[in-house]
C-alpha cells in the first residue's frame, strides 16, 4: 500500500495575482475513498487552489499528480478524461436541456461519441442516465427542463453529471452553498455514501462548519494562501492557530450558536 | 521615398473619420451593450445632411457650421431612435439588438435615396483647406493634414470628457457595471440616451467630414460599418484608445495594401485581424469579456424529435409540394425552386444559430462560395452538372473551415461582427479580383444539364435536396454531436468540465453549416444561370437571419416555415414596390420588438400553454440559474 502513489498528490502549489500571493506552497495528498475538506476564511485561496487542480487555472509553480501522473496545467477537459469530476460553486448546467439530457451529454462525452453525427442521442445510454439520476435522488425529474429546477436540485444534478465518467476523484467547490440546512445534510450524506461505495476520493471546500466536521475524514485549513493546519476534525477543532484565525473572523462561534438558523 | 511618406499621410487622414465612427460605436457598446449596426447609417445621414447644409449656407462659417450642425441634427435623430426603438430592446438577446439596428439601416438606405436621389453627390471643398502642399514633388491635400491633426485632438477631447467630467465618470462606471450605477440612483435612461447621442454625434461628424474627400452615396454605410467592425475587433470593443490605434493601423494597411496586393488589398487587413484574434481575442486594448450573459433563447422549452404522426404530416406536406408542377406554370415553379433553395440556406444558418448559439452575420459568404464553386467547375473545368453539384459546395466548406476556425475563437457580438467582416472580405475579393471572378459582371451562362433543365425537373431537384438537407440537419440536432453542440451553447464552462472541446465542436458545426449553405448556393447558381458578388453580399446574409428569426430561433425546424413565408413575401414585395428595403427594414424591427419568438415559436408557445393549463399547479418555476463564472 505504501508503494502505490496516492490518488491525488499536491506539491508546493503557488499562484500570485500581481503582488498578492493567493496560494503559497500548498502541499497535501488524498487517498481513494477519503473525504477531505479544504476550509478557510473568505479570500484564503480555496477557490484558486481548487481551480488549479483541474486546469481551470494555471499555477505559477508546484505540481498536481493524479495516481502519480503529472496533471499540472492540463486543460479541464483532459483532466476530466483522466477521471476527475467537478461541481461548481455557482452551478453550471445546460439550462435549455432536460435533466436527463444533461447527464446524457456527459455520458456521450465519456463514450467518445461527441462527433457522432447521425446516431440517436435521446436513446444514448438512457438507462445509465436514469440510474445516475436515481442515485442522486433525481429520478423523478428526468424529463424536466433543467432551467426549471430549484437550486438544491441543480446541485444534485451536477453531482450526477460529475459521476458520469466513473471518476476516481470528485472536486466539489462549496457543494452545499445556497441550500437549505436539511438539503445540505442530505447532499453530503449522499456524497459520502457514494464515495465509500465506489471508493472515490472527494475534495470539497465549504463554509458551513457543521457540514465539514460531520462529513470530512480529514480537514485542511487554508489562511492567506498557506496551509496552517491539517488533521482529523477533532485535531483541527482543537488547533489554537485555527481557532485564532476563525475567532478573529468570529465565524465558528456564530455558526455553532445559531445552529444553522443563519442560513 | 516621398511617395511612401505621402501614402502614409493619406492613410493617417483616412484614419480620422474611421476613428470618429469607431469610437462612437465603442462608447455606445460600453454602456448599453448594444452593437449599433445602424452606426454606418448615422455616418451616412451625417454626410448627406452636411452636404445639403454646406451647399445652402455660404462662406467659411457656412461650411464648418454646416458640418457641426449636421452632426447635431443626426445626434437628435439618434436620441429619437434610442427612445423609440432601443429602449424596448435593451433586455432582448444581443442578436435581436443587432438585427433591429440592421432593420433601421435598411430603412435609412431607401429613405436616403428617396430624399437625395440615387446619384453620387460631390460636396464643396473645405474653405481654407482647398489647396495641396508640395512634398518633394508629391501633392498632399491640405485638408488631409487638417484631418491628421483632428484625430488626436478628438481623442484628447474624449479623454478629457471621460476623465474630467461628472458625466464621464458615470459613463465609465456604467461601462464596468451598469446595474451598480443604476442601484446608486443614477437615472439610467438618460445616461443611455446621452451616451447614444454622443456616439451618434461622432459617427455623423465622421461622415460630414468626409464630404470634401469623397462623394456622398447611398452605399457608404455598409462600407464603413464593416471597416468599423474590423477596427473595434482589432482595437477591442469599449476602448477608445484601441479604436484610435486600430483605425490608424487599418487605414495604413489599406493605404499600403494597394501597393502590395493591388487586386485584393483587403487581404492584408484580414491577415492582421486574424493574427490579433489568435494572440488577443478581445482586441489589442480590450479586456477579456466575462462569459456570455445568456443564451440566445428567451424561454426554456426542451426539444424533442418528431413523433411518428408529425413525421407523416411532414411527409404529406412534402408530397403536396412535389405535386406543384401538375398545376403551376413555369414562373411559379421557378419561384418554388428559389424558395426550396432558401429553405436550404435558412436551415443551415438555423443549425449554427439555434443549435450552436452562434449567430453568423455573414452566412451568405458560404452560400456564395458554393455558387462560385459551381461557376469555376462548370465554366473553367467544364465538368458535368452532377459532378459540379457534388464538388461545388466544397468551396463553401473550405471557406467555412478557414473563417470558422477564427470565428469560433469568439462568441456573441464579436462572433457576429467577425463573420460579417469575413463575408465582406469574400465579397470584396469576388468584386475586385476581376480576372478570376469577373468582378461586378459575374460569371454567366451556367445552365443545368438536360436531365434537370426543365422548370419542373429543377423544382423537383431543389425540393428533393431541400428535404434531404432538412432531414439530415434535424437528425444531427438529435445526434450525440447535436447534444454536444447544444451543451457548448448553454455552458462552455460545464462542457469543458465534462471533456468536451467546445471550440472543436463549434468549428465542426460551422463547417457543416457552411457546406450546407454551399449546397444551396450551388443550386442557386444553376437556377439563375449566373453568379454575382451579390450572392455573397450582406443583404443575403441578413435575409437568412430574418428567415430564421421569423420561423423562431428557439425551434428545431422553424427556419423551414420562416424561409417559405419570407421568401414568398419578398418576391411578391419586390414585384410590388421600389422601396422594398424600407418595408423589409420596418418588418424586421416589427418582428424583433413585438414578435420575438417567430411564427413557429409562437405557435409552440400557445400549444404549450394549452397543455400546461390542464394539470393544475404542476411546477413552481424557479429562476433559471446560469453560471456567470
């Protein structure tokens, strides 16, 4: 086990915009089946970090390796082909297509049928698309236009789309942002279950500490572009540096005292 | 050496007007996000009104006063246009705005002829700048020197206006975020109106200042608008400095291009534009635009393949159409063939525009290339008709492959402007390269072989090809490729995140659409027996756009209905009135403002409503959420 390279290995990732160091020398790794949370206050560099993992953004220096293979600077679509699915902070879906068609497009791409001009797309992997939608609890919405969905449902659809190429790694940027408290818990439970069943590694960023501490196996804390702590939820909770960062922002106590009423 | 210096100065002088017009377009776009196609029309009206005023008013004051007065008068017309037309369409998709302002351009073209007549008008020389200055044996008109100075002066005034006045600060703020400016309590309506007035004033001034240099004529609007589009694409939409630099660049390229490629000087500008687009797709001084604001669609109504009943109905309609020769005369059959050919043309654009979300404003280029392909093969290589029909469209295919490659690097209004510029370049080549294309005289004597010669046979041929093309493209809409294409239209971000190479998909669609248009053009060449530069002109491109919009841009095959109705109406209209552009322009504006879903789209919407009325309280409509990342 120690011989095989980790699913995701990040080494010395660095990015600056002008004089601002958005991300400085971030290194971490992620095992298959593990759920890793990347947290930090606003502007800590979470999204920048995230975007560099799947080629949405180019790092100034550093390496990203997937099962030992260098993927730094590859285009998002190439990274996807290597088995990395991703959901976005603000959902990105195909608004004029139905829910099923959204999943079918991903399946078509996975099956390398993008330039098939005369086949029938409505019949393409219809059952598989249905299964994926059932998996995320969207089976009943298959024929609905995507533009009509509520926000929480769009997030679940994104998850189904991200699962279409049987990914090894899921990148979820604030998967529960904008959702109601109960929806948040449901979505994360679902994600965790799928990750364990299929042994998919999950990396997610999140502002809701309840979600983070309940579902993450391990937590990375980012502040001003640098990793300041890493460990199990209990370790991170007890870390004085993390407390200082969050107490300064007044976030942890707010979130706990109000118990989700602040959503 | 002196000759080159003079050539350089001539280029600089031409840049002045071009800069004025381009900066006006840029300012208007920056704030209102409307690409004002009618900008060329305002330029032209400026020139005509200045001509009249400078003829009526005497003396130096009369001339200069007339120029400035003309610009103010046109600005006033601009204010009226903004208040009456544009205010209604600020929230419409970009395509509709471009089209509405194009409709206005068409109307102006006819109105100008109606008022000032069709002949070229040669204006007065500018008082004080009548002579020429001798430069090592070469003459430089002193008016050119005046223009050379004027350009930077106007740039300076605009800079002061935007940096030093309260109004300028508001305009710059609105250019960055107009919603925020509105939220801060600025009266957006008047800001937009004043910006539009300033932009139009600059265009009209540019036109008025041209009268001592050039004759005033009723086609000058299209010529300038294409150059202006090239300028803003190179300089970057929204940047005034970019407009200045690019205007100088383009004018110099034109001035020296004539020395290098005397026959096809426009090639040089095209090459530079292509290089700029590859290196900096948003132009030399522009900023990369955030992802397109919305898809061209207005509502969300999922597409589905035809049911078997609907297929039978379509087949029945085709059989009825095929029986036309049983009771119609030769004239009607020729009209029928023409309509069938335009169905091919319209569905090809529809595929690109509705399925791919890429609104080409120069689709006629590929139609015309198909026609010229036939002309070259039949006249020069002497190949039989069937071979020509198979090979001719390849010229459209190749043109689409080359231009499409560059065009799909851009999206939205940039894409529209670029396709228009490409089409105009192809037109210029056909027009200027007389040795090969026959220039304005075209290529004559292309007659179908005997198996397709009679009107009824040619009608059946056209109808058959049209049916085939429509079915093929419709199949593609529901093919895996069609899904991928729709995906890139809805969200490039998501497409790329699931392994789709969006640009390659769009390029493929462009080539498919161009080739199909080429098939239409090939048949058209045989129908008319000749090929002319007009076969790839702007008005033909716009015909295609109107056919698609009339049928309904959000439908799967509305273009078929749109083409039939529009073409029939058009042929009838031309036979009834001399002012067809005026009527057509009004018609386009009417569609855009009151009928934006088109015929088929409106019918579908009504049917949908009736269906939705039965199951009560079916869905709670959430707002469509599109990524803005």
